């Protein structure tokens, strides 16, 4: 698979940017909305395929814990409005449990997984990489929020994204990245950084296409 890595990167870039364009066009939007859960699952599959270097139980349990904790915190957030703010999920992200799409936990895990690798590139001393990574994940959410709301993934009370959401993202991201650092995760993944950046580009491109085409 490694010899095909360049072709896979190109495929993912074209796949996500085509999706952004298809979602921005009213005539194709309903069809591309159905593909959003597939795109998240596809990203997850590629991350699993290209995971290298750390098969320890501690690392695998840490990643699984992030997925489960992320999902449960979202359930608590939807039910109480006290974590991220008052919001509800739509039907775009697929099957849900307790009002939260099942893919949400997986998405938290994928973002933490990729960010753990990204902050390694900064070579920050000691624990400084944790707040850097938390800022990166929060910036990702800042970029994602307007597009996700417009696409019907979720909706905020009053139509306003609260500052509380970004504070919660920073704190939870820091906690998840701290867990990966505590278990000394040493995995590598040739696609993780690309998937993170391509997904960020997807949300940015969707907003640009929507401005230009509507």
C-alpha cells in the first residue's frame, strides 16, 4: 500500500473537494449529503490501513477511550447544553443513539489521532505539544462549524455558535492528547496528517464554493 500513497492522497483530495463543490450546488446537494457518513468512514478505514509502529494495548485502549468518551460527552452535551452549549444534531451524519450520530465518537478519535502526529512535527519540548495540539483541534472546529451548521449536521440554539463550544473543544482536545502522551503512543501513519488537512480544506472550500455559487 505504501507505494500507492501518492495516488491515495490525490484521490482523497479530489474526493473531498468534489464533495465540497457538489454540496455547494443546489442541484447536487441532496445526493452529496448522503455521502457525508461514507466520507468519514472512508477516512477511518485509511487511518486503520496505514497505522504503523504501535500495536500496544495501552495505545489501542487510549484511542478507544477517546472515541467512547467523545461520544458520551456529546450525548451529555446534547442532553444538558452545559458542555458545548445548546445544540441538536441533524440526520446528515447517519444513525444516532441518544440524539448523537454514532460516527461522532469515531471523529473525535480520528482528530486526536492525527493531531498527536502533527504536534510531533513541532518537536515542542515537554508537554508544550498538548496545548499546541489543542489549539490546532480548536482551530479545526472553528473552520468546521459554519459549514457543518449550513449542511445540517447540527444546529445551535438561536443560530449562534457560542464561545463555550470552542472552550470545550480546547479543554477536551487537551485531555485527549494528554492521554495519548501519557501512554507514550509511538505510532506513525503516512496518511493521518493528510486526512486532517484535506478535511479542513473540505470545510473551507465548501464555504468558498457556497459564496461563489449561491
